[in-house]
């Protein structure tokens, strides 16, 4: 370990002097560090704008097809027989529905057993087949219990599941089809010491198709969830109608509130973008620092493009015609009553603007131009900021390394100087001592 002398011989505070020189050498790095800090803040601003602009584009893409804009809702005259779900492809209409039978699966019981213990069966097997899947064969030996056989059947993924049932006296192995409907009812082929499932007399619950009458048309399906009868409508049959119960009336109507909420979401998303832009570009009487994007030409171009986009005509239609207006601050506002009135006069007004007029597509195009990875305007700006930051960081490292090397050299030089002075002082003392003796 080297010993450093700090002014012991020379009387100079060399350590403080070196620290000051090193600090002066690092000063350019300190200034560059401030620039890096400002660039990091600018990068955060650009990333936030990209995120908000992409969210605005996503909102527009939720309005770029007729099925997305045609918001509909379903109602029914009673809730005890059928559930109804609709999508934008459903037509506005009214239907009468009567549930005759709901679909169910088949259940088959085995012969009786005195226990669930191993040995109640000898060696045997069963092949389970159905129209809805491939046949599956499960085997057992005398070492298997009923529960073990049931578990093996369930793990095999056959068309039926199995469970052990104890009635208080005897045990049975009950097979139940995985799916409802007659086509999904399993068949059983057995060999060896059998369960008895292949005996038709052991069917305790027969498979049944769903049966219902829609607008006077008798229809059957193998499942209770039916989505292929009315376009855009999914019916869930829950219970059959009683003889004295009236048919269920299903009404599919336009959902103006849901459509208004979609447009309101677009408005809010637009305002998030313009609010972020305004926060950077608006002069409030106080000079903004270098860590902002005040006066940035890219942001001003985006601000102008957004303003033109929402105030222009698209296929002869405008946002203003739907009660959406741009105020002096650059933000949109939705007049609910004006929107409802416009939709009442023309139910297709929103579709005419966003789909037919191409406003949704225009928003998506602008979004891509600015946020597309690699060559989007804002994406390229963010990369430029990152590149400058990386360059400054390299310069900072170079300067700091040079300053550290300077400090090491100066400390070595001052240490050598102190040693030399110390040696000279020692020699001088010795010479004076010798001269004193001679005198």
C-alpha cells in the first residue's frame, strides 16, 4: 500500500489543491449531466405523447366498422326461460320464443357393488365412444377400486365422466356424458368383468336435444347455448315454458347510450393528447426550461393536424353534426342532448361519419404516422433523444475518467515531491549537525 504525503514536508495542502483541480476538470461533465437530465425529461414527455396518441388510435379503431358502431341491446319479456346476448351484427327486430325442452346429457349406472374396495371387479375394460369424439378404452384389474376406475376414465378424456355413487346400501359407478344432446350420448363396449354400462336398461337419464319454437319455427339443437339461429344473437335456454305460460318476447333495439359512450371515450382520449400538447406549447407568462418541449415544431405540427382532423368534413359529415365541438383550448366536448337528437334523426349518423366518411381510418392513419415503431415522427424523435443522451453519457464517462487519471497523476507527483523535500530536509539537518561538530 502506497503512502501519500499531504504537505507534511512542503507545508502545502496538496490534497485540497488536487481535489479542486479534479473538480475543475469534471465541470464539463457536470454541465453535460444537466443536459442529460433535461433530455430524459423530454424523452418522458415524448413517450407519454406516444402512449396517449396510440390510445386515441385504439378508440378510433373501435369505431371503424359497421358492426362496432351498430350498438344494440336485447330485452326479454321474462327472465325464467332464456338468456339473450347480442353483438353489433344483430338486426333490430322482435321475436317470439317458446322453449319446449332444454338439452341434457345421458347418465348410465353400473350394476350394484357391495363396496368401493379393490377386488370388487376382476380384469375388464370398457370402450367409450360418441359422435363427438374418438373412442377411448379404459382397462382395470382386480387390484382396482371403483374410485380408481372412475379416476382412470376421467383422466382419459372420454366422452363420459364417471363417479362413484353410494345409496346407503350399495355402490354404483355412474357415467355421464360430457356434452348435452342425443348426438353426444356415449355408447359402451365392454369385455371381461364388466360394469354393465352397455346394457340399454341401465340408462337412467336419456340424452335429449334442446327443442324450441322461434317465430313459429320448430328448432332443435344439441346444446342449450345457441348462436347459429339469429345472426349476432346468442340464446341460452334455461327452462321449458309451462303449458299456461306465454311465449317469451325478445326485443333487439339500438343502444344509443352505448354508442354515445364510445364517442365520449374517443373525445376523452383526444383531449388527453391535446392536453399533453397544450401543457408543452402554451405560454403561461413563465419561461419554460430546457427539460420541456416548449415551441417544438413536431408538437406544433401534431397539434395542428389533430385540430384539422376533427373539424373537417368526412364524407359530408362532421363531428359538430353529432354535437362534438372543439373549444378555444383545443379540446373537444360532447353535447349529450345534441348527440341524442342527431341519432334520433339519423340512426346511421355515427356510422356515416366514422365508417362511410372515413374519420376512424383518418385517425388511425395519423396515429401510425406519428407512433409507428422505427419511422413514426414521434418514435423517431424519441430515438433521437435517446441517441443524444447516449452520446452525452459517453462524453461524461470520458471526462470523468480523464479527471480521475489526472488526480492519480497529481497525487503521485505531489507524493514524490513531498518525499524529495523530506529527504532534503533530513540531509540538511545532518549536514548542519556535522558542521556544528567541526566548529
